[in-house]
C-alpha cells in the first residue's frame, strides 16, 4: 500500500491481482490473501494491523471482513484529522 492510498483503492488492486493468480491456477486461500494485505499496510496503519491480529482469528478472516475493519479505522482517522483542523480555527 502506498502512503496516502485509500483502503478501497488498495483492496481493488490487491484483489485484482489475487483473481488473476487464481485464473492462472495459483492456489491461494483467503487466509493467505488476508495475511499478505496485512503485511503490506503502511506504517500509519501498524496499530490497526496489530489490533486486528490480536482481536481476530486472522486464519478465519475473509477479505471482506478485513476490508470492513480497515475502512472503519480509516474513516475514524479521517474524522479525527478533520476535527483537528476545526479545532485550529
């Protein structure tokens, strides 16, 4: 994931690659995709990755569940950064 890239944008790219690999008969389960996505997150999301790994069974997590969780955290971060801007006025 690139710095400043949105979670939805990154998931679209990652899942496109995973689907192409499956089309070429590469065997890759949901858990492998979830782990690869978690490892590729930017440092600003490290605490989110740690909390997901600690609170959920990553081996049983689907990409949809992971995406939902990351989107919630991204929205909260955006909301907090927006509130900080309002406080500075």
